[in-house]
């Protein structure tokens, strides 16, 4: 774990639970794309930097999920590096309580204030094109989270953040965490037509041809949507819908899974309602979802 793998002249990644990009800026300086999930990850990254005699100039966060920004604070304190994150993701990075609060839909209980959902605060600035190293491009990848981005390096390596899950992950967990289903599908269609020397997703193996994996992710989204509509043939409350999805996909309910998958299912319900496929009714002061026939 945290093995440094070179994939182009100046582009690398660190093998970790969420792959960390590393781009060599010159003989002595590098930048990171994301920073791992906690202080321990930061320490392991720092060891790699020191072993190669590299100075860390900046961290470019793709988005603000804790497993991508958890190493920010340690690395910033140790190196004085700048941290940049896009738009809303920057605000979440500076105020990590926003992630569990968003997922829970209110002030989160202590059970949800742990490193997997709430990173340590770091001092991030807004990511703009003008602060990127020469030859690096921002790729807009909304859907998984609010303003997630990826990056294309000067040697044509594309870091795709969390816009894709591996087949193995999808088959095991079934429902990927999403904020905006409509924009997620648009992102996947865009990525499906992209070309690059190499694609490096955070949660799948690097590949030269991303098309098949993208389509697998697209099909999974539509399959989940169809299952939700089928569940709602008769009016159902949210908790019943969530229970049935967990049962049918053989998932285990925990507090953390309730908020992660629950938030995603709410996003599916909103998308299906906006499409006109679902509607809501109120019975005995309960909001119920039903298929719009």
C-alpha cells in the first residue's frame, strides 16, 4: 500500500484505498491530486516524498469526501503546501462538519463524526485554472459530489476521481454514493467518449480504454432507478423504500450505511420525480412515493 507507480514521464499515482495522483513539476517539486483518508495516509505520503527528495508544492483536491482530503491537514502543516479545491468542495474542505451534516440532513450525532465521514480541517483556496501547473487541465465531473473535478496532465494522464467504481465494487455494494443522478449520467457519457494515454480512477484500476467500465456504471444507475420505480408501484415511505433496496441487494444496514445510501436514494427519488416517473402523495401526515403512471 502507498507504493509509488509511474505511469508517464511526470505522472504517478500512489496505490491506496483512494488512489492519490502525483505530478512531477520539476526535479525537486511535485503536486498531489488528493491526499488520502487521514493523518496516517499523510505520513505515508510524506515518506514517499522524502525518499525521492521531493518538495510538495500543492495539493489539488478533486472533491471534499473525507477519504480524499483526510491527509490535507498533516501534509499542509509539515510542508506548508497550498491546497486547492473546486467551489463548494472548497467550503466542505475548510469546514468538514458539512459532509456528515449534509449526509444526515441535520446536526449529525457523534456516531457520524469520524474520520471516514469528517476529515480534519485544512486551509484550502478555491481552485481556478490560472493556479494550475503548466499543461494541467481541470475536467468537470459533477454528480458523485457537488463540484467534483478530475485532471488531465501534460503527458495525457487523466485522473478521474470518484466518477467510476470498479465492477467488483459495484457488484459487492451495488449502490454508489451519488449527489446528483442527472449530472452523474451526463458526466459518465462525457467520460465514455474521452481519449487519454491512461485513465486513473480513484476506485478502479488504471486503464487505457475506459469505455466498458463507464457503461457498466451507467447500466448500474439505470438498474437501480428501475428497481426504485418498481418498489413504488404502490405508495411507499422513504424508510420502506430504503429497507427494500437493502434487502434486495443483500446489503447490511448500519448507521453509516443508512446515511450514505439513504442520501443517494433521496437523490434518485428527486431525479425520478423531476423526470415525471415518480410522484408524491400525503397520507396520515406521511410523504409517500409512488409510480407516476
